[in-house]
C-alpha cells in the first residue's frame, strides 16, 4: 500500500492504520470507464495491511480517502456555484470563414485531425508535449479560445473543411505542397520529413527502388504517399510496379498488416513515422529514402492572415526541431529546452488509457517540466533492462517508475530525490494454496520475484533471518503483472508486491490473496545520475512544494484508490414492475435514438456511478455515465456534465461513436461487448487485443473467452511491447464488461425493452441497425460522406459507410482491382501513421 508523501523517514514509522480498500491502485489511472469516485458510500473490505501516511503534512493531516472525498466536494461545490443551465453550449456546427477576430466572437477554435480513433499511439521516445493535440491546445490557451476537435477521413477532406469554414486549422502531419498552397495557407514548418519504403520483414528488398520487381504499393488514398508511389512507377517502367490506394479509418495497423502479409507488397511513410512504428511493429522493416525532405505544417484559410501570424509566432517559440547531444547537468537541460524522463510503460508510471497519456510518475514529470518551461521527452526503458542503469549511464536526466530507494541502487551510480510516497510490501499468493499469513507459513514455499526489483532484497533478508523459503528471480522480460498472472494461474507459488498493487489485484482477481506484510513502509523517489547536484537540487525543491499541494493530492486520489465500482459486491436493485433507476425515461429516450437497449445503458450507468448524477472522479469524469470533459466536448457536449439528460446523451452518443468503429464481420451481438470494453479502456487497447487474439489462435470477433483473454495478456511486456498502445490494465475492462453483462441480464428479466428483445448473457439483439449521422461535424458523427458510400434503408437517407474497414479508391490506372477487407473491423488511423500527405 501507499504511505503517501514522505520527507521524514522517522515519521513514517508512526503511519496510521487504514483499511486497504482506501488504498490507491497505481495501475487504475482514470478514464471514462476507469477509476471513479462517487459520493455514494461504499462498504470497505477488511485488510490486514497498513495504510498510507503523508509526511510533512499541512495543518490538517489527510488520508487518501479524505483526499478523494475533498476532490469530489470541491468539484461539486464549483458546479453548484456555476450551474450547468447557466453555461452556454458552444456548438461547432457553424460556418465561419473569417480571421482571428471572427473566431474570438465564437470563443472557439476548431482543429481538424485525421485521427480515426482520436487516440494516437503510445510514444516510446517522443517529446510528448509536442504532439499535434498538445501543441494545438496550448495554442488555444494562448489565444484564450476553447479548442474543439473534428475528424476528417483524408487530407483533402480536412483541407476542404477549413476552406469551407467548417474548421479553422488542420493540426496534423500535413505536407506543404504547391498544389495545396492554392487552397490553404500553411504555417511555418513543424518539421521536415522524407518518404521511405516500408515492408514486412520477409518482404522484398527495399534498400533500393531498382531492386523492386512486380511489387505492389499499398498506400493511403488521396495522400502524397500515393503521389510518391505513382512517381516511382513512372520512373521504373520495366519493373512491373502497381499502386493500390485504399481508404482506411480508425486504426492504422490494418495497413501494416496488409503490407506484412501480402506477397511483394510495400508502403510509403514519412521517415520519422516509420521509425516510430518500428518501435512496436517487429514484423516490418524500413528501406530506401524515396523523396526529398518535405515541409510538414498546419493549414489555415488563405485570408486568415492574423491567425497565421499568431500560429507562426507560437510555433517559433515552442517547437523543438531536434534534441542535441548533451550532458544531464541542469544548465545543459535548460539550454536544450528538453527534459528527458526515463520510465517503464506500466501501471505505476506511464501508459495510455482512453486516448490520454497517464501515470503517476508521468504526471509529476510533466508538472516538473511545465514549471521550468521545458518540453518533456519520455523514454520508455525495455522491461528486460534496468531503469537504474539508464540513469547512471546518462541516457536520461531523471528516472522514475515508483522506484523504491535502496542502497544497492545507489551503489550502481544514482542519487535519489526526496521521497514522495511510501509503501510496505506484502506477500501475495494463489487462493487455492494455504495463505501465508505469518512468518512460519513461509516454510517450504517458493517466492518468485521480478528482476531488478527491490523485493529481491526483502526476500533475501527473510532468508538470512533463518526462514526456510526458496527465492527465484523471474526472467528479466517478465513484468510485475506477468509474475502476478502466473501466481493467479498457479504457475508460481507466491510473490512480493507493493501493498497497494497487492490489494487492488486481490480485489479484482479472485484467484489471488494477500498475505503477510514483510517490510516497513519503504520510501519511493526519482533518480538522477550520481553527483548531479544541481539537477537534484531542482528536483528536491520541486518535490517539497509539489507534494504539499492540491495537485499532488489529486494525483494520489486518482492513481492509488481502488475503483470501488469495479470491486463492489453490492448489486443494483432489480424488482419486477418497478423502475430500474430514477432516470429510466431519460435513458429510454437517448438509447432509442441511437439503437441501444435502454436496460444495457442503465446497467452501465449503475456500474459507472451507482445512479449518482453528481459523481465525479478525482481526474474529472462527471455524472451518471462518468463522461470525461474532453470526450463530452468532442461529442458536442462541453462540460459541466452533471445535468442527467446532457450526461446520458453525451455518454450514449459516445457509445454509438465507438460502435461505429467496429465494422463487419463482427456480428452485432458481439459489437456490444467490444463497445463497452472500449468505453472503459479505449479503442486502441481493444484493437491491440483483437490483433493479439488472432496471433494467439483466438477469435478476434468474439469478446468473451477470446479477446478478453488477449486483453489480460496486454499487461505482459512480451505482448504489450509489440502493441501500438502498449501496456493495458486488462483486468479492468474484463471485469467491467462481465459485471455489466450480468446486471444487463438481470434487468432484461424484470423490465421490457423498447428496442431490444430479452437477451441471454453474451448476446445482444436489436430490432434493426441504423446509421444516424444526424449532424455533419465529423468529431461527433461518423466520417463525412464519401462518393463511394452507399445508402442504407435504415439510415433515413443519411450517408452510411460501406461495412468494410479498407475501401478501395476509385479505379484508376495506378490501382490494382481489389482492396482486401481488414480482419476484425480494425481500420487505419491515418493521423499518426503519416497521413501527412
């Protein structure tokens, strides 16, 4: 368990005892369906472990439970003082072709991106504060305008939206070309990039274009990649080269799957994007450069001269074009403008959830970088390597992954900052075996420990004190999560974990049980290279102030508190003839509009908030369906979202948006579970799980016992290091879907459905599938109509996309006749994959 802020070790020994249920699980960061905090009281399960203490407290000592309660109270008080009905709903569906002054009249700046799922990917070595979304929102803040995000399917569509006044800036990897300059004005270059060839590891020789014979280029339709491919065909007339242009949406890896599996196929990407992709796609290789460097920039309307000036001024001051080689000393860091923070991709440190970068250490690192006006570069250390070594060797300025302070680590060449959290360590074992509740119970047992962990020292101390316990070190590539998975499966006897992780895992996974506490609360801190006193002084100064502030309190409440709605044992009331909730009519209205069974949405609403319309998580998820403010705004419902009707409409609309991302051949009965899992974890992790399921011989089109199995495995490095979105807290969406499905079945037995027949567990039946794109803003509807889309009778005349994740562009001389369908409904996210063309 966590024992909070720590600046005085002696004080930690007087830690107050709390129930383990109020401890905060680090790997339950917050999301629309992630950790929730509700004002509804919950019974706390019993615990034998010691709870958190906060050192160097303010006038009133607080606990994590109190912190969470205060966060809820503060948020609710704010919205009581600023009621929702007094907040104007700022729409994005308008035409505006004016300059900056016209945007100020609306109070909004509308950015358009090419991100089909609006989630990007997990940056492994990027300057995370310089993603297009991060830069655009910082620009909006500088201009004192509210940012709104829209989605286009192709670069041409994005440009047309800006031209026509339906958006204001294309904030994306957009290539600056002479033809496009006649349509839009470009900002100063954000970067330069050359096109390169990419193919499967067993694909053709791509070291030189001249080596290609009978090769097919598979490229994004309407992109400069397609232009490059056509040029290569013209320049090599005897090579029998062809070009297939495909329209892909939602998930870029479908394109890479096609290229890696089709014989003699190649694609074209920008070099930097190809390098990022090869960090996790080990089935691809990069080859020859096939274009001169091109400018990548943002686009605005031709006559928006004032806006262009402000954008250029902002980018000039902000953009870091390259990271110089330098030392880790503070003056070198300040001169470079970039802070390099090394960590692991995992639950306690850094991960992506619901499309947002999260993690306790990541959040603090970003706060430290922001304080000193530095851009933050996150460096993900491979699990088989020791984070301490990376810091000691100067590969990063600061290292942190909830790292326990030990003398052994100091001897390897690092100095530790002032600690900010303490946690004791606990035995955790399989419930089918006798519990290890006392020292004597360790006799004859085997403890398997994560390599490089501080638990190794703890276990050796136990053995040195005469205990008959066997100690084994897991292979370096095995993460903490994988060790726990093997304990739960009975492959390992027992392990040692930090108390908060042990309690959370035991709460979510019935095969695990917590045992003996085997250490006093141990301090955790950041690391710098030994002797780097100037940097250490800055870190310590930051820690002293930050760990006493409200932002730190919110982080503790967000990352260390179990999701009471996931671990709750209380069942929602289901009485025949009575309302399921106080909001049945609102749920029926909004569910019918978007073809969902109202009983399903009601079950989801219970899981999210226990029917509390004022529920709010420490990171800001709001209301009955716990909609994040950013998600609500993207759906056309800016916060606050405590008014039941607006909250339900925003949440159900988001559910519909997710469901539309899953195409045939996934049956409608299965799309329900994929939609719920995505609402909780994010589309990206579900796409990763589908791909992994196929690799494992499971069915990527079935959730229960198939994709959910793969989702659990995405907590293991050997799987998540090859996944686009990286580590996933897989046990959460698995528990989320199962709990809702059970409650949904209970509801169908006691209440009639307006649009759904009573369905057994694992099935979902509706009277008809409709396609209601009832507005033209792409961020809140399906992508804009394409000339090749067809009309469906249920759509009421609205344009619906063909049920194919990969659509061929109009037949032309450069294209092959067919565009193969992608498996599992996964499409391509053109944004991060290089839809800059």
